[in-house]
């Protein structure tokens, strides 16, 4: 892949200048790369008119009304080229979701095999941490009132955060590794080019650390926004302070939602365009600008689908885990912290592995295709991709839309 800004198509020439004849997509149109130029010779404006009948006489009936085969003059717009999992044109919601599934189905050994390995390692580490390192959940007395109830609630929240932080960190690392490889797989699948795990990892490996830095930076930004929102209210420490903290929390959630959607395409930009961390954030904000609500809707539906999948898989595994461990259902929902054994942890861990193996690559694929779609809409990336594939009629003089 080319190290310069702009998505160089997978398999194109490296930075040392070899294989210069291989076409590659042009750079982004935001000043970070070479800009596309209009062709000096433009076709005349199209004027629609019904096709004439050179032979005179009565025009043949249209298809569907007893006529013969459809003539080119009455045909609709030509279908977009589809060298890979998506057509080279602006994508619909269904095409983005289907493209992600199709790419994973076409490269299931590479994508799902890698995701399964990462999920198993992550889940084993999480189970061992839950069993030996993390503190037991704090019990809450349902009859406690006043200051004692507040103290127990604070202790329970602190214990929950301490228990979730290591598991969340492991999940973040697993997501990073999976997203880096799946993004490369998607970029190859768009062009209809095969790939192996070794090739995908060799291409993704140099970008893993920058991707980790991007994730940490986004997390720090979100934590700073939340601190600014609730900090003043917590410092006051009165009823007015509590009300101010609640309003600040609501405002911070709105800002965090806006930033999360605006930065949603930063990871694909960092991986495919070889952008720096800050440049990838700016690039994502530029691509999402003017399409925030559409991006939000696609992401919301994607996470809704992943939630439903998690819910459908977790319920049967949770029931089996309770039966295998001999834990009373009342203990799980009671005020005392239940003591679960190895059977419960192992069975629920298997369910988590299944969910993670499917969800991690699917979400990463949707993100990558959403990035491709926005570049097609804003920068005519479809023409560059068609040239990279070598489709006829897409030479260097083809005007950009």
C-alpha cells in the first residue's frame, strides 16, 4: 500500500515507486493529497428525446405490452460495475450491511478464523481475571436508608467499575486487532481481490499502534467531555449541585454522541489512507459533515442488530450456565452477591466467544464500507476503484463526477 495520504488500492505499488503502471485511487479532496481535475473536454448537456424509428411506420410496442426485446433507447441507466462485494456507486443501507456479511462469507477462514482466535484468547483472560483478580461484587442491603444507602450505592458502583475496566480493556484490544485485519479484507473485497490472513496481517500490522493511539485519544476526549459536564455540579455538593450535575451529564451525553458519530470513520481513514491520528479524526469529521444523521442511523441500526444477536445468544447460554452451576435464580437478582463457579464462567464464556466472533468483524466491515460509501459520494472514489480494477471505459481521462 502506498504510504501517502489517499487510499491506495490493495495490491498497488509500494512507496518505493515499483509497479508504477498499476492504477490506484487518488488522494482525498481535503488538501491532504492531490486533488482531482475536471477533464478539459466535457460532453454536451444531455437532452432526452424518445428514440426514433429509422424505418418509419409504427413504432414497435414497448416491452411488457406484448412487444419484443427491449431496445437500448428505452433502457434505464446502466447497472454499476460490481467487481467485488459492492457495486461501485453510492450505497444504500442494505448494500452496506449486505456487503459486510458478503465479505465475511467470502473470506470466512481469514476474517472469522482470526476473530475466533482473538475472542478465545480474550475470553480466557477475562475468565481468569474474574475468578482470581477482580474483587467480589459488593452486597447491597435493600432495607438500608439515608446515608447508609448512599454509601452502599457508591461502594457498589466503585466495585462495578473496577470489575468492568479490565474486561473493557481486553475487549477494546480485541476490537482493535479484529478491526485492523477486517478493514484490509474489506478493502480487498471491494475490488474483488483475494487475500490471506498472512497478507492482511502484514498490511495491517504497521497501523495497529496508531489505531491503538486513536482509540485512546478518543476515549480521553470522551472522558474530558464528561468531566467538564458533571464536574461543576459535583464540586458544589448540594442539591443545586446535583441538579447541575444531572444537566451537565445530559449535555455531555449529547456532545459525546455527536463526537462519536463524527469520528466513526477515523479508523478506516487511518488504516487505508495511512493518515496520522489527528489527521484521521479530521478526515472522519470532514467525510461525515453533511451526512451526520445518515451516519448516525446506519450506526444505530448496526448496533441494534448486534444487541439483538447478543441477546439471542446470551439467553440460552445464561440458562445453561445457571443449570450447570447449580446457582439459584433468586441469587442472581437478590441483594447478595452470588458466588458462581467454573461451570457458570465457562458456559457464559463460550456464549461470549460466539457473539464476539460474529460481532467484531461485522461492525468493522460496516465501518469500512460506510467510509467507502462516503468517499464515493463526496470524492467519486468509484471511478478510482474502477480504474484500479482495470474496468474498460475508466481511463485516466474519465471526468470525475
